[in-house]
């Protein structure tokens, strides 16, 4: 997606240790027009998969997941990282390391919102090692629902997440922009 690639090239910052800062337009301050375009593109790529729900992790995955769900005309569900008092004790749970937080986070979903008859598309802002997306997929498995695809706004291909997800879940994995190298302060894009 050229518009997204151009924006990363112009405003993205390589902070080292594989961290790509896109806070000015994706995951702190959100450019609504860009994220609407992202959602439309992801929805188009998964249009034939019979998606009935889009799943993401709070918080930075919510904007692209919401616009994807809007384009598909289905609900969006986000896994919580802190259990509210309204969530039942039998919530689905999985944990994953957070690259930017530096520790493991627990992801939780209330069973009333993810049921066995659903066909789930996971959407997140980044695909890096794939561990957060893998945890989301495990939540889908716990519910008995069917995972039909994985979409990411930005993929850091050098972290190997795609191969890991494909071997674990055998569903289509799509990313809108691939970053192939971030060594020496660079941001190098792939095809």
C-alpha cells in the first residue's frame, strides 16, 4: 500500500532494537483517513473468507481492526489486557511478550463475545515475531471459533513472524507494508 509506505518513509522512526515508531499516524495519534484506507484494503484482501468478526489486541490494533470490520460490516472485538470487573472469571486467556513494553501481557476475551460459530479475522498494527497474533489465535481456538486469516498493517519480515504463524495456524497472512531491514538506523521496504 503505497500511501502507507510513503508515510512510514516520511514520519516513521527507527528507534533501534527492531522498534519502528509510527506514533504520529497509526498507534498514538491516528490519521483517520489513512486508517480508513488501511481497513478498506485489508477488508478487500479477506473479502472471500466469510469473516463474521474481526479480533485484535488493545490498544494500537483497535483502529485498523475497527476500520477493517467497518468495511466488512462485521463486529470488532479486542482482547483486553486488564480484566474489568464486568468480565467473567471463565474468560479466555493467553499471554504474549510485548516488544515495546518489555514484559509479558495477558490477553483476555469474555466468552459471550467469541463463540464457536464465528469466523474470525485477526488484525493488528504490527506483525513482528508473531507472538501477540499467536496469542490472539489461541484465544480463537479456546472459543472453538474458526480462524480464517491474519492481517497486519506493517510487517517486520526480519523477525520471522509470518513463517511462525503459517506453520501454527495454516491461514492466509496479509500485510500492507513489509519492512525487511532496520539495521544501522535504516527503514528498508520489501515488495
